[in-house]
C-alpha cells in the first residue's frame, strides 16, 4: 500500500506518515494507532515492535448502553490488538472496547478503552459489565463479609444484594482500562487506576 493510500485510510496526510516513519513525530495518538492497526491488518504489538503482520484483525468494539454487549455479536472471535503486550491479567479471550459515540459509562468515558473478558459469573472483586433493565452498565462488585455482593457506582454509591438473587446479568469482567488524555491536541492513553472499594 502506498503512503498516500495509508494516509487516506488513517485520516492523516502522507507527510505525517513520513514523519512517523522517520521518527520526527514520536507520539502517535490512540485513535491514529488503532486506525493504523486496522489499515495495516496488524496488532498494536506488531506495530510498536515491528513484528510481521498476522492474519486479518478486528477493531475495537463500541459499547452502547441500549444494545447487547458487542462481543456477543462476534461469537468466539476475539480481538488480538493487545496480543503480545506485557499487560498482566489479559488473556487472548479479552475484547477491546470503548463507549460508542456520545456514550459514557461509570468508570469508562467516551474515548477510553477497556479490555473485557466475557463472563457470566462473579468470581472475584472487580469492575464488571452488567446488563440491568435492558441496559449495559459498569459497576464495581465486591463480596461482603456476610457473603453478599456490594455493587458500587463510580461516585461510590453502594448497594448490597444477595448473591443468590442478583438483579442483573453479568456479561464481562474488565481486566484493564486506559483513560484518554488530551494535551495540546495530542491524544494518548494512561492506565486507569483500580476503582476504590
């Protein structure tokens, strides 16, 4: 593929592509990195480490509040954009998600990223994707001393529910999150801290 064709697919000028190749521009924003991985059919690891491209890849899934979990539409297909990166807790079964355009969730704002492991069981304290009253939401779940489940929002409002009568359906466990940081029109990501419980 020519530089001009790659530039069109990524949404930048061919001069910018040349600057990236030469190292004149050293910081590439998240949106552009994802666009590059999609245009070049490679993983983020391949792009950053210069390894050969694997078979065609899938992109970041967009999560909408009023839609089923996006990985349910993709069957067993996982998103290998994170393959090979030394990130603890991630497995090849994780899906890379971001809120859809105009969407925002507790713990995950528009533009942020999360690696989600599909699950229907509460196995450990952590941030989970839940389906509740026909909508997707993120909540921090933790086991209480009496064996119930504490359900917390980002503002740390907590409800306790019995383990055997959860009023929601678990659809995923968030294994890692990255917050979008915009500084002088440069988009980058920083690992998001674990929610306080």
